[in-house]
C-alpha cells in the first residue's frame, strides 16, 4: 500500500499543476482582453449664425459741456431712429455709457474742447436683417452723426439642437476607423472599453481656431476618443 504521505504529496502536486493550468488560462484571457485599439472620430457641421450683435460707435466734441451733451443726445436719437426704421423694436436696442475726455492738438482735436464717445448696440435673432441694416449704416452720417465705427458680431447658440446627431456621427466614425484597423490586423472589433467626448468648438469655416465672430457661417466640430476591445 502507498504511504499516506506519498499520496498526500501526489494529490498536492496535482493541485498545483491544475492551478497552474487554470492560472495560465486566466492570464491568457486577461492578455486577450488587454488587446485594444484607441481611435478618434470627427464630426463637423457648417451652420449659419442664429444671433447677431450690431455695434454703432459715435463721437461728438464741443468746448461747452452743455452743447456737447445736446450733441450726444441728438446723435444717439438719430442712430436709434435709423435702427427703428429698419424694423427692429426698441427692446433690441441697448445704450452704452458715454465717456468724456479733453481733446488736444496731439489727438487731432482742439485745445480746451471736450470729446464724448458712445455706442448703441442692437441684438437680434434676425441675422439677415442685421447684416442688411449694417450695410446701409452710412445713411447715419447723412443725419450729421460722427459715426466712428460700425461692426457686426455673429453667434451660433443652438448647439444643443445638433449635439446628439454630431456625437452619434463622431462615434460611428471612430468605429469605422477601429474596424479598418482590425481588418488590417486580422482581428475583429469588440465592445467599447472607454469613450471620451472632446469639447465642441465653433469657429469660422476656414479657421482652425475659435473666437471668430465676424463670419455669419460657423464650423462646429467635435472629436470623440474611443477605445475598443479586439477579438480574435
């Protein structure tokens, strides 16, 4: 008969071998699970601005402060009358504070005079009407107003309306890239391991950088980073 100690050692040995086999399989499965690919998906849209802000800046100068104040009131009224004549309502008009300074021969003025600078802003969702009105702003000069600058800034604020569709497209583009990689590597794309959505950017159509508000058309883009498991 076999010694009980020999039997015990034999059984223990089988256990170690079995554990090694199981452990080896586990390591193999873990190694397979670690086979992943990270890809990016890009979605872009060219959209039209849905809000506009029109700024009209003006100046007046006079040696008498009361006369200067009258000029400011007259100039601002002429500008606002022009804006209202374009079809905008009074609620869309914002007056900005007036700044007053002393003029001198060094800045093109006369000694002892006061110069006042102010602006009137128009905000509207009718971007086409703002554009058309700004193009005819020279009519304000005919009213005797010293208009120093006029500019229009355009904004796209309806991002939530296109976010879901763009995110879906970006994710699909990422999976297409992963599938192409997998095909070239002789494997298949599995489940998503992790995904990260980058920020949405809004720029002018032909610019890589944000902040351009002088373009009525905008380029909206988003990039998603997705990591997929690869299966044999």
